C-alpha cells in the first residue's frame, strides 16, 4: 500500500510545480491585458514591467530558479518599457516580442554553427534526444522564432494596437503551444536507444 501511495503523492507535486511555472510565466501577460483594457498601452507597459520583475522574484522564491527565457524577457520588457514610457511611444514595447524572438533564434543559430545545440544545453536534463534529434529540434525552433518575429512586425505595423495586444496575449502563446505539440513526433523518433 505504501508503494502505491508514493507515486500518487509525488504526481500532484509535479503538476503543481508545472502549474506554478505556467502562472509565473503567463501572469505578467494577463496583468498586461487587463491593464491595457482599463488603462491603455502606456499604463499597461509600466504595469507589465513591475509584474515581470515580480514574476522573477516569485520564480526564485517558489521554484528555486529563474529560467533563462524569463530573465531575457524581463530585461527586454524593462528596457523597451522604459523607452516606451520615457519617449511616450508605444512602438518600443511593441518591438519587444520581435527582439525576444530574434535573440532566441540567434542563440539557436549560433549553437547550430558551433555544433552545440542551445536547446540541449537548456533542456538536456529534462529531455533526452539523440544528437540528430537535438539538431533538428533546435533548427525547427530557430525557424519558428524567426517566423514569430516576422509575424509580430506584420501585426504591429498592419493592424490596430488593440489587435496587436490580443495577438500578443493570446495568439503568440497559442501558436507556441501548437508548435510545441507538433514536435512530439520528432521527439519520439529521436529518443536514445533504451529510452521509452
């Protein structure tokens, strides 16, 4: 009986940690959306800057670590947010997703050319893949981030500010989840022999 209870007690912990990480990652976006609806983009920019720093603090205190992606995103939010507030120009905060996606794509491209897949350095302990699997997954994510950077530029230039906010808060996360799910087949095909 005690053997059956042990897996049950450890399963909710994993689920709770994943939900907590999701809340920490997506919390600033939710705060940004609500702030935008009631206060406009300039106020929402200041609020997401504070929320992003708070999410880093929460991640360190509750999870014991801060992901590289969260650090990069927060630094760029604060930098582009400061430009937005000081110059009273919302274009800067709208460029932030483009910069994040381009930085991630550049890191993956550099890893590819140096034959050290950046994804393997980040996820190597959480996921096991063959060398070819890491190479293909890294290239796919590089192209995905380049496409997302291009999409952000198209949306922010060609569509209204409100539509850009909706796309940033809803569209980009949904596209990322869909792309992540689409990689399942590649991940399964490139498991090292002996892994299930």
